[in-house]
């Protein structure tokens, strides 16, 4: 397998796990409030990208590496076949991105509320 294709697939995997972290990382904050230092900026970034209609820098990097590999973008192996549709839904509109951004905010607000409640309970004698 081509080195650039391997790198491109690695970036897709990292992208997928970053998305999972943005959406569900608040669960880690419930367990360890210090995780908020890492998660809050990631969640903010994820919501910002969705609300602004922007493109995550990992997307052009993926395409660049695939071009260097000499393959069309998003064709090929297992990783692309099974993860691409999650990261890049076919009919991604600004309305869908708004829903994604709101979902990130609502889910994580709930997780942070639980974390705060747990932290306050820990402070009480």
C-alpha cells in the first residue's frame, strides 16, 4: 500500500476519533473534571465548525494525502468505505451542520452539568 494512502487513512481515523471525542468527551469530564481543559476547546471547535459551515483542517489534509497517493479522494479501502459517510454525510447542508453543532452543544452541556453536580457534591462535607 502506498505510504501517502496509509497516512490519509490514518488522518481519517484521527478525524473520526476526534469527532467522537467532541461529541462524547464530556463523559470523561464527569469522571475527571481536569479533562475539561482538553475537551472544552475541542467541543467549542467542533460546534464552531458546524455553525460556521467551515471545514476542519483535517479534511484538506486527507484530500492532499490522497492526491499524493495518486488515488481519487475517498475511494478505496475499509477505513474510507466505513468511516467516510460518518465524517462526511452525503447531503451535508448548513441546516444539517446547525443540527450537528446544536447536538454537540446540548450533549456536552448535559455532561458538564453532571460533572459540575458531581464536583459540588464532592465539596460538601
